[in-house]
């Protein structure tokens, strides 16, 4: 078993153990369509996500990642695949109780760590949240012609940020 030690801007002196092989042994109800590396390469979260904690994750994830360098807390929407911001501010995530203390950056941080092989008491809650996003894929399919990427771009970007392949809908 491998222990990962975290010391970044949002989390200090946090450690977790990898108990599953990377990208394997997922809960049967959790079947993401995109890996964290694919999401970062496509463009998510304005390129702002994970910019100060790249050392925690495999360097290969960042080889083609679209990462923001600058001062804006929202990053650059042009780095997103659909070139639109589809996230709510972290303040709202906190107010709604969506943030678990072990993952102060939210769902994507949980997913990256889960993909790496960490399993935790928050897994079922996060998987339930991921499953709830599926309704947005159904809305895109029901309202857009296949391949029309101009149809519902905000919803498509949000789906990308939840590991759903909204490009091929």
C-alpha cells in the first residue's frame, strides 16, 4: 500500500492510503466515462483545478492539461472545452454542504484521489452526486442533435466536469 502525503495551499499534513490499483476496482455503480487526465486535457474548471498540487498526482495527467496561470479565482473560460464557465463558486459548494473536509477542492479532487486508489467514507455520497448528473446527459440527448456542440454548451461543460463524455452526445 502506498501512502500519499499532501501539503498544498488548501491542505497541509493530510495523508491517505491507496488501497486499490489506479483506475480499477471502482464501485459497480460508478462508471465515469473520462479519466482525470482526459478531463484536464479537454479543459475543465477554467484550468484552475489542481494547479498548486500537481505533485500529488501522476505527472502524465498534466502532460497535455490545460492549466491556468494567473490571479483570477475562476481561471480562464477559454481553457474549458466549451469555453464557458459551468461551475459555481466554492463558497456556494461550502454553503450547500457539498465539501467533505478530506477533499476541500470538492468532487473533482475526490474523483482524482478515488481514481488513484483511495477509498473513503465519502465514496458513496460522491458516487450518488455523480449519478445525479446523469439527468443532464439525458437533457442534452433529448434536446440536441447528435454532435451539435453548440447546443447546451454550459450543460455539456458541466457534464465534462463530472467525468461524463458530453462531446459524443
